[in-house]
C-alpha cells in the first residue's frame, strides 16, 4: 500500500515551476483508469480537519486528476485547431495552385484552339487554291490538247492542199505542154496547105505526119523502114487517151511503136523505181526511140522487149524472134520542108 502511494506521488510530481507539465498530465489522464488508481483501496472518510478557521480540504489526488484531464483536452483541442489551420492553409494553397493551373491550361487550350482554327483555315485555303490550280491545269491541258488536234488537222489540210496544188501544177504543166504543142502544130499547119504538109500516102494528125504500113515486119525492120523515110517509129507520149486516133482506139490491129526495153548499168539510173539490178549490176528500163524515158508503169507484167499499141493501149510484146511480126507506124513533123519518102 505504501508502494502504491509512492508511485502515484511520483507520477504526479510537480515540475521545476511547481506545476505538473501538460504532457505528464495528459499521459496520466490517458494512461491510468479507475481500476489502476493508487487510491482505489483507501478509505473515503471525511477529510481531516485543518487549522482553525479553515474549511474542509479535498483530496489532493482527485484535484490533480481533474486538472490533468482538462489540460489534456485543452492541448488536444489546440493541436486539432493547429492541424485544422495547417490543413486549411494547405488546402487553400493547393486550391489556388489548382485554379492557376486550370486557368493556364484553359489559356493554353484557347491558344491551341485559335492556332488549330488558323491552321484549319490555312489548310482550307490551300485546299481551295489547289483545287483551283488543278481546274486551271485541266482547262489548260484541254485547251492545249484541242490546239494540238487543231494543229494536226490544219497540217493534214495543208498537206492535202499541197498535194492537190502539186497535182494542179502538174496538170497545168501538162495542159501548157499540150497548148504549146497545139500552138506549134497550128503554126506548122498555117505554114502549109493540106496538100503539101505531109508526103503522099501519109496522114496528117495533130501536127504529125503518120505512115501506116500495110505489111508486117519485125520491130527492128520496122524501125529501119521508118528511118529510110526520114522518120521514126511512132511516139505517143504526147497523146492522152482522148487524143489517140480513132483507127488506133477502135481497131484490134497491133502496130509497132517506138518504145523498147533497154539494159544498162544500174548506177547510171539508180533513181529509177522500176527494175532490180542483177548480180552484175545491170537493170532494165523502157525508152522511146528519141532517148526519153517511158515513165508510166505497166498495168500488168508481160513478157517482151518491144512495145505495141492496140485499141489505144500500149503493152510489151516479144520482138527478138523472126516470127514476131506486126504492122508499124512511122511519124515525122508536118511541114512543107518535110522530106518525102
């Protein structure tokens, strides 16, 4: 019992200032309950009387316990208040930082939204410009293609006109040549009469005196006969199919004319289209007896080295054999000075 009292006195001993500390009081208030009180088994009789004139005094242990509990509660309230203040300050600071961050983020979002809208507007403008440029390019391509087609058409038309003009020039030259021949024939005919323009037995036709044989010979003999009459075998290159004499167009009779195939070195007339050179470089071409080239190709490939006329058509015929005999026609210019054969 004495040890318990001593322990309680030590626990509730006063500090250096004559008062118990708050922490000791709180520890005593929290750490000791009713069952562990050192005064649990003490008699609860009336307090001893003090000096004269003083009232009855309470127990010292009970008073210290109440003070300790009150002090502990006060300290606890103070700590809770400090903690609440600290937490409120932290909350206010965190709330302010969060608000500032939210404002900054809102500003950034606004700036990003403006930039995004600006980029979208720029992209849309670029898209419209690209579409316009593509449309312009397609239009230019269509116009260029149309211009090329028109140019091709004009070139084709120019080529056609050029060909037609060349043909017209050739026809004009042909007509001019026939006109000149007609004029020369007319001049010759004016210089002579119908009696003395051609020798006896000769036929006057388009400025030429024609001799038609009545016997058949080879081409070489016919040529020799014409030369003996100071003439040559008939040359029809100045005649068209409309100007061939009627007796040559309507009769089936075959006449030798002055056209023969000649062999010569190919390089002398390499520009000729007709004939292919053989292994010795020799080719063939048709020439009139006056030395001019026959420039009209045959309608069909026929054998023969000499030419005849029948029904107004010229065609080749064999003339190397002795039995290749035909009539012939000689010609010479009409005029009073023409020698008579």
